C-alpha cells in the first residue's frame, strides 16, 4: 500500500518536528519534508510532489492565506490548516476554508509537545480525509455580501414560514456548503437551525461571516431564545442544540451533555429533537461530512413526516454523512449543493399552495 505523502509547513522548528513524528508513526502516512516558510515550501512541493500539506496560518515572509490562495490557483493540493484558538485565528481559518483548505486543527496554546501528541489522532484522521477529497468540487465564493437594508426585523412572515423549520447538519467541508445553501434563502424563509462540527471559539465568527452574505439574520444560538422565521441559528462549539416547543413557539435549548457520535454539537441531537417537536413541519438537509452523525435521527425525521435532502457526492468534500443518511433510507432527494436552497423554497411554495386551497 502506498503511503500518503505529507509536507509540513510551519515556522516553528518544534512544531515541524512534532508533526513529522506524529505523521511518521502511522503506517499509511509519511512526512516527506518540512518547510519553515511558504518560499521554501514552494520549491519542496515542486520536487517532492506531496499528496497533502499541513499549513500554519501565521508565518514570516508570506502569510499562510496568501500562499494558500496562490497554491489553489496554480497547483491545487489538499491542505489541512494548523490554527490558533483566537478570535483572529478563527477569522483567518474560516477564510482559509473559503479559499479551499479542507479542514483545520487547533495548535495548543500551552505545552506544545504534550498538546500536539494529545491531538495526534485528530491530525492524522484529517490528513487521511484530505488525501481522498476531489479539489475540483470546491466552491468558489459566488455570493455577494448582503446589504443590511435587505434584512428587515419587521418582515411579513407567512403562516408557512412560522410553522415550518429547516434543520441543517454538516461536518468536514460544511462551512462553505452551509454558506452556499443559506446564502440563497430568502429573507422570509422559516427559521434555520444549523449544527456544524466546529470547536468553541469558531462558531461565533462563522455565524458572523454567514450574516454578511445572507438575506436572513444569522447568529450563534442562545439558550432559551425563540427560533424565528428570517433567522438562522448556529449551534455553539462544544454545546448540543435542540429544538423545543413552548406553546405556539419554537425555542432553542443548549446543553453540555456528553458527545454523541464523538461530537458536541451533534447533528443526531438536533435532528432527533426536530423529529419530535416539528415533525412534518420540518425540512432536513444533510451536507458534506465524515462519519454518520445524524443519519439515524434523520430517518426519525422522515418517519415523523419531514422532507429531507442530502448533498450529492460530486459536490461534497466528504460524502460520508450524506451517504449514510441515504443508505438509512432517510432522504427524499439528493441534490448538488447549489440546488438545495432552490428546492427548499420550491417545497415551501408547494406547501403554501396546499394551505391556501
């Protein structure tokens, strides 16, 4: 079996050494080189032809984002970013995902040696995922920023919008897929609840970036708030999000329960609550991601009368979660990510026409 060839790019000699050690311990991975900056990396990419790069965001001589943008334009290669858990780190990481990076790992802030070894399994898993993706499926930014004037706090919501609810689950590659879907929804769409596998500290920045390109209002979810039409709610990193009913209102509940399918937030938790609370008023969407989180609960949604869509393989970064939902019999339609918003809106229009008869 041929090994996945990994080039490590980081200005810290310690981090380069630790990453090489972590990668070389795996029988299917090989660190073929380590570069202290993008200029050295550029020559090593030409000579070594690696399968995957790990790339530090903040480096001397050339910023990691500048390098990534040039790389994706001239020689597309799967990249796993090595990020810092800061507000700026979150912003830059999300921009890197927009530019074409496959995923990211968080560099420990203290105790680098012990911290890197603690996340060794995560690093290797993400390198393996990156080695299998098709880069030609990556979405180029196609949405223009929404003008704040387009977002009306007093929008007139139809009866369909207030009764209906959209639930979205995603993991690897999901930040751009979610942006593509909800960025195309109208301002008067039903409430959207989003669970994206993401660490704490990143979901607020992610929601803010979405808010800048969406007609809907987008924010990190708050425990106990009403889920309103025209609004989208992102589950905070490290907290499960559930849907609850309070009289005629939908409300959001957050909790610190144990991880489900190794994740918190978990798509399974969100979808199961939507099945129980919204039933046939729900529309479910399963987007790109590794594993099977949410597949069982999406089937519960279908049994409760929900209409469910899965992203197709050709437009996924990783087809795992949609594939599992399809295999479970939980999905009504399979569509390219660019067609999902249009189908959600046409489905809502069909329901609206039925209500008027």
